[in-house]
C-alpha cells in the first residue's frame, strides 16, 4: 500500500538540491555510543559497546546493511523519507490530538459579537485562499536556512502539501494521501465545522472565487442552519480524535452507507477545515488557550467540532480563542508558522474588502453534510468521546513566559540561543530527576531533496558535566570551571546541530539500517534488540524551537507517557516555553519543570555575569573567576 501518493520530484524549485547523504557507518556507531553513555549504567554500557562493535566489525552485518542502504540512496530521491514517515507518524496508533498534532495559538481576539467573529473568519478564509493561490502558481519565495550554516536554499516540497494532504486511518498503518491533480471532479471547497455539524463551503461557485462579503454571508447561513437544525446530527468529528486503529474500524462501519461515504469524500477532498467554536467559558490565559487548541476541551466543549485527519484546521472561537491545529505527517512546524503568519498579517494588514451589496451574488446556502447513524455507530461515538475526555483530563500544560532575558543577551555571550536553551532544558530536567534522559530536538534537513527532519540528541556527555557542576552539593567548582563546562556543552550541542542539518545525525541512519534488515527478512540484529537502543528511542524530553515573527506560539503534547513536551519561542527580550506532561504520571509535573527551568536560566545568566565581571577586573585583585562558588541553590 503506498504510504504517500505523490508524483515524482517536480521541477518546482529551479535549483536541484542534493540527495540526503548516508553517513559513514563507523561515524554513526561511534556517535551512538557517545550519545547513550551518559544515559545508561556502566555494566549496561559495556554490554552495548560489545554489541555495537560486533555489528560494525569488518565483514559484519552492519557493513552489509550499509551497502544496501547506499544502493537505496542511488535509486530514490530521498532514501529515508518513507521509512521516517512511517516510523514517526503513519505506524503510530495513538490518537492525533495531544499525541501528534501540534497547534499554533493566535493572540486572543476581541469580538464584540458573533457577526464580528464571522467577519474575522471571512478574512481568515480570504487569507488562506490568497496563500494557497501563491502555492498553486509556485510564487512562494524559496526559503533559505537561518541560524547555523545560514543562506543555504531549502526544499519547498512541504508547502505543496499544506492544503492538498489528508491522513487516512488504517488498521495497522495510516496513508498520507496528497492530491496532485488540480482537475478534481469536486469543486474547490472548505469544510466549516459549527456546533459539531459539518458544512461544505464552495469557494469558487461558477468558477469565480467568493469575495469577503460573500464568505461572510455564507458563514451567517451556516451558523443559522447549525442553530436551527431540527435534527442535530451526531458529533461525527469525535471519531477522528480516537486511536488510529479504532478510527479505521469505525470508518469501515461508516462507509457501508452511501450517505456517509459521500460526506467523507467531501471532507477528504477539502482545502482545509474552519472550526467555528462555541465560547469555552474559561478564562483565556495562554495555558488555557493552548489546551483548547490541543483538544477542544473535550466533548462537553469543542472537542467534536474538529476533523483531525485534515492537515490544516483553523479554529475561530466566538470568545476570541483562535489558532490552527495541524496534522503533522505532511509538513513541519516552520511551514505551519509561515502559513499562519501570512494569514495573521493578511487579517490585520489588508483593509477589509467588504463589497457593496450590488456586487454580491445570490448564492445557494452551503450544504450541510449528512450522516446515517445506527446503534453500533452511536456506541463507537460514545467510546471515542470517553477516550478523548481521558486525554483532556490527563494533559498537564504550562505556558511560561520567561522574561528575565531573551536571545539578545545570549548572543552577547557569543553563544547560539538554541544551544543555550537546550543546555538549560537539560539542567532543568537534571534538577527535577537527578539524571539526564534521551532527548529529541528536531533538526530540519530541508537542505536536501524532500528533506524532513533528523534528531539532535541534546543529552550529551558535555551537558551532563555542566549540569553536575551546577548542582553537585558535595564538590565546589569555580566559576571558571563552570564556564568552561557551559561553553563545552554549548559547543557540543552546536556541533551536533550542524551534523544533523547536514544529514550526519544518527537516528535516521539507524532507522534505515533497521528497516533494510526487515526488508531482507533477517533476524533483527542485536544492536536493535539491546535494551539501550530501546530506551534511547523513548524520548522522555521532546523539544523543538518554533520561533515566530508575529505574536503567536506553538505547542504540543509529550510523546511518551512519562515524558515532557517542551516547545520554545526565543524572542529578543524573553523566551516563551510551552511545557506539557501527563497528570497520570507521578514522575512528571509541568509546573515543577517550569520552576526548575526558571531557576536554571537565572543561574546560568548569573554565572555568565560573574564571569564577565571577573574577566574585566585587573588580574591582581585575586577576586572573581578563580573563587569557588557554592553550586546548586
């Protein structure tokens, strides 16, 4: 079964990007050992080292798999793309909300009334259509890398999936479908969700795109119909919030009826979903808005007013809580950011184009999608609602604005803001648990054809040495020793980042070797059965930098039950952190982590300040850098 239906590489980008490299086997195995050493006990590490050496031995299994991987690279545009997509997303059976779909939270809007909210929605839809028009004629300017190795052109492929992709649930694995043929039999349409009902909004009736006033009047009709419908259809959107296997089974039941089949076909071919949400009745703090975007507040609020399989869902709450929910398998966060920023600038920047009544067409009302339900389906809806409610009750979210300093101060220290924040996250975790754990930081590999991401493993031996110097109560380190360890940790993190963005990280490579062994029907090599490998792929700390230029922020849930999600947005004078964990796990607490993070960031700043002051003092005072400072508290 194809995971992804796509044409061969189109000539969209004038420049042809290089193919993702396959790193040298020895380099990956050496790096792997270096990454896992700080995370496992000594006996376990010895055992792992022996297994890895055997795997990498001359004439061994590793060399044979490496040779096959190099052959695959020759034959494909991107040797890791499908392996990665299946492993990261399509084979994952967890529900999409919280576990997989990141969200972008817009600034709180102030709507005077419902009409005001619908005007905002109409502008938002116009903004989406304007952005889609740029993509359709390939007029988006090519992105260039920022940060490390800035200036390299990046692959634009992900943008072409923003409005054309749909994730189909499957019993064992999902399918990412991308419509490439513009000449579809169904007219271009958006699905509008309102009061858990779904409506088809044709955006180009008789070949002419709706203007803002027409969209507004169509949205008014939708609201009116949703309010007055005698027969309230069951909340079918709930099914898409369920585990992927459960939803696939439910979808099989639904499609036995033609009416349901037709409604599904319309949703699956839409440009995007626009969710008009009821007021939640909650105080719209950052944390609350983040929670409402991630899961809609469950079935009692707007949890059923969603269709999670669609890649872009724009949410407009009547109480001003707005944002975007994104199905992650089609594209990365930066693409979501670029689209969201364009739409927000469109809404705030372009003067409202409310057309005169004369130029507004008489349009048939948007069509409400119909569903056939029976006792069996009703039971599935109840179960899906119960599971969503458990997820809602379990999510512990803390959106924290650290405003003591931002990236300007970090750059003054001649340090990379991203590497600095990653080291601070390691310090925070160590303060909470007294150890480091396997950490994931996504690194874009868009310098290559069809590039998605690889992983920067931030729990480095150098980070461990630094956090110990900051927290060890028994040994007193001088400031100059701590500063050296801080610079080593930041330098190690920066070097790993450069390796990752140039296709030289280890996670994609190890996945490729594992998948090749499966394709050859071999017994699973020992390296992949080793408990160190299994544990090193449980990312207890899942992190991502998602910077924005418009006031908005991104967040997501943890990827394992005993983990944290930590998304951060560094600005010049502050850093916004979105920390998530699960209440059910007693080892984790978002508030405790945030407290440790705040403490750690202040301690690192004070260390840098003391060191700068000491460096600028005359050497003969005998004060400053050499003086021991009590660690920790």
